[in-house]
């Protein structure tokens, strides 16, 4: 009221501005009175009779004018003819006249509903629809310019479908964990305890690769071979009886005499092993267990109370916790959580929530997780020895978004858990997605959809995946008929189904188990045809060709993969193996 009086004194009695405001108020009030004519009805919370209230979005708060200002002007200008008319209306309907100003005048000055609110609602509708088509099962958070756009948890916490997810459930974030290892290394660099171009063997003397540097481990340009296949062999042979958390990585590399995949710094190839080694180096240099170091340096000071490195002694303490599961093509579910006795510390293994990861994203961008100079370094593409750039920094993928914008991102894919943490710095956007239903492509598609919505583009249309119906059709059709059925569904305009690659591969895998290899080949050939640039689609088709004895066809698929990813030494080795058979 004090503000209103000042405005009145400033404008002056009878000023043109005051008269314009009053006239607008009267016109707006009259319009509302015409809409709300049943004076005996119960007045709703917006002042309009409940029986006649119009359904409309709540108006945006005006930046200057508000109901109290207008009411004071009304009370002051008692000599004005318009005010007499308004007082007369107020005597007949005292509350309605007052509330009419808040119902009707504010939209006059404020205009259309706030665009940010509308886009927030669109994001919410997208995730609701995504959950309805059995894709988005997890916890999701979106912010822009420091303001919360969307946060919710949708779906089930485990395969039993007995417990619903909440935003407090912690998920395995998979390879999103790598940025914490990178931040730990940079923290030690800032304190002068490490240098990025130090050889890793300086801190791990048994490491048989003398020329590999910390910088190369961070950027996946070291050439250190992947130790995960060696772990897999041990697990399959039943030789793992104690918890494996990466400490044995160096001894495995030495024992198996695994050579470098390429000269350090000459190529880029994603390596979990590199981050296992980095975690060990952090532990040795800091004099602390790696998990304790992250807790002391990051989790506790940043208020990340639901975040921890999963270890044997705290595994049962992660509560509330999301459990990984997979939905079979027939609709049944099975657990798809952690591998017993396996703790991939460094490249993965962290459990967190969307809120905690949003705190982390803030800390990264505000210079609290690492210095701003190191943040700039971590988000700069690495340079190979030939001068070419790779799409990776220190623990972050550095690529353009679906709309061509610079994007700092990393996904996680571990068992039933798929995650994504994405920053669009120029737009002030943060997107955090944690899921536990083994939908491989869901987080990238959802990230792109959120970006599009916040850019003012139409919300993507979501349809049910074709694989649910495909599974039913496969029983009654032969391979040729199944191929025709898929082609017909693909050709429909508009399409009835979505055609994501991973569920199609899942159906093919089920057909292989049922000894229907010809049908599996038909499904995977279709999948590769509609996803010609998907390495996963081509890889699955190459595998089924090899398993069914069609070596030349398998070679052709691997050659297509190499054309898409020419820097991959692993693919070239695979091609050589096929050609040598």
C-alpha cells in the first residue's frame, strides 16, 4: 500500500497515466463481471463465482502494476466519474469488484502466460508421455539460468514394481563418475601434488607403459588396453571370490602382457582402464582411499548428501536406492543390477541423485569443484600428436547438441542403469537424467527433446516402440513375412510406432535363444537399414552373421563400422580376426 501511495503522489491526481490505469481497470473489471454474473454462487479462489469460473492459466505477475496499486488509486480518486461507477459495482458485489482487479487487470498488463512456465509444462508433459510409452523410468531434473524447470521421478524402483521412485532415490551413474576422477586429479594438480604430463608409471611403478601420461589417461588417448574383458573372463570362469575394485588392474595387464593399442597420444579410444589407473593414482598421492578423498573434497563440502562411491562396506547403506532391471519383450521383468564382487571404482561406481548432480554441475561452472582455469582446460578438446582434435576433454564429452550448440556432457551405461549429465553453457541449461530400466537410447533422446522444448520448438511426438508388437508377430510369421511386416510398419504415414534400436536387438536376441536365427537376422537387417549410422546396430548384425556362419557378411558390417569410426583400433583388430578365419 505504501508503494501504491508513492506511485499515486508521483503521478499526481488526475494525471493521464493514472486515468489510463483506472480506465483499463474499469474495462477489465466490466469484462470479468460479464463473465461472472451469478452473484449468488460461491466465490472461488480467483474471485470469480465457482460455478461460472473460466478455465485459464494463472497470469504472470506484473512487473510494475499490481492489484493493491490499482485499488489505492480507486480509493483516492473519488471525484472521478469512472470511480463512482466502480464504487457502485463494489456496493453490489464488494468482494467480486475487488478480486476482479486481480482476475482481469493483471492479464491486461502482464500479457500472455510466462513463456518459461509454458515450456516447463511442456517438459513435464514430455516426460509423462515418455513414461506412458514405457521408456522413461527414472529421476529427471532440468534447470535454466539457475531456475528449476522440471524435477520429478517416474516409475518403479526395482523389477518387482512394488516401490515407486522418488527424487531422493540414488542411482548408479555409470561413466558420469569419470568426471569426479578427473576433478580429483585436477584438485591434486592445483595443490602441486601432480602434473598433467607426469608419466602414470611415476605413481604406479609396476605399470608396463612408461610413456603414458596422466593427461592421456584423462582424454582416452593413452592406448592402454581395456582391462574389462579380462575381468569378464575371470568372472565367467568363477575365479573371482573376493571384491574386485580395480586394484588388480595393473597386475592383470602385466600378467597378460597386454600391449598398448596405439602409441600414446596418437589416437582416441574410450578406455575404462585409464580411469581405474587414475583412481589408484589419486589414492596413492593423497594418502587416502579414493572414495574417502571424493567424500572429503567434493561430496561433503558441496552438500551432496545422497552421493557415494559404492564399495563392499557401504553397499547396503545406499538408501533409498534404485535397482536396475530389464523388461523383456513379453513384458516380464528381471533384475539387471550389479555384478557380484565387482566394483569399478574410477570409471564408474558412484551412486547419486539428480539433485546432488545438479549441485555438482553448479560447482563445476562456478569454480568450486575446480578452478575456472582448470574448468576451461577440462572442457577443451584434446589434441592428438598429429594436431587433430578429439571430442573429449578431462572426463567430459565435448560435442555439439542436436541443435548445433556447444555441449558439455557425459552418459553412463552400466547394467540396467542409463544416465546423462549435460550442460549447455551458452543457454544456461543443465539436464540430469538417471534411469534404471535398461533403455539404452532413452537418455540421449530425452536430452535432445528437452533442448528442443526449451528452444521453443514443438514437443516431440512419442509413440510406443514397435518391439512390443513385433514380439507377438514373430510367433506366427516366418522370416520373410516378418521382414514384410516390419517394412509395412516403417512405411506407414504417419507412423504408428517408434523404432528404437536397442529394443529391436532385444527381440532378435530372444529369437536367437528360441532357435529362430533366420527371424533374428531379418530383424537385425531391418534395424541396421533404418539406423545406418548406429555402431550398435551394425555390431549386432555383424555378430549374428558370424554366429550363423556368414563370415563375408560379418566382414562387410565391420567395414561399415570402421568407415563410421576410422580411429578405432579395436574395430580394425576385429576385422583382421574375421579375415584371418
